[in-house]
C-alpha cells in the first residue's frame, strides 16, 4: 500500500509500514543474590476454620439420640428428598451405620459414626 505524493514536481513513494527498529541489546542480568539476613522467627499461623458443609450438618442431625426425620434433614440442607436419601447412602458407604425406625407413619433415621 504505497502512496504517491508530489512535492515540487518530484515523485516520492512512502511506505505504509514503519521502519523496523534495531533490536536493543540489554546487559545480562546478574544472578539473584541469596538473602544473607537471618531468617525471621515465624509464629505458627492457625489454619482457617473449615467451613461446615451440608454433609456435616446431616451427620450432626443423624448422630443425635433422637435422630432426624427426612423433613428435618431436608430443612437443614435445602436438598430434595431423593438427594437427601442419596446422601444417606453415601454416609453408609463411608462407614456410618444408618438405622431407621417408622413410628406413627414417620420414619426417623439414626447414625453411628465409623470407628
């Protein structure tokens, strides 16, 4: 894409691309020096508190003496009934002993933590 311009009855061609700049040479970097200061005494920092998960809430309900009904577990976790039952299966596979009793048409689940 060259353009032609006339100045004083002479023809010049201008290149649309700028001229390539010569590469700048930089001096080599010196290797980093090790910190010669004595290491500061670090105090142990407590790990951030672990967030309470919905599974932890479910376990807390189940290991109580009175156990928990499906409605109580749904209310605590916000899960749908089939998801809550699947979580019970997951706890069973994780080693919890899950027991259920049906009294007056209401099923109550209880769990014993694995050893």
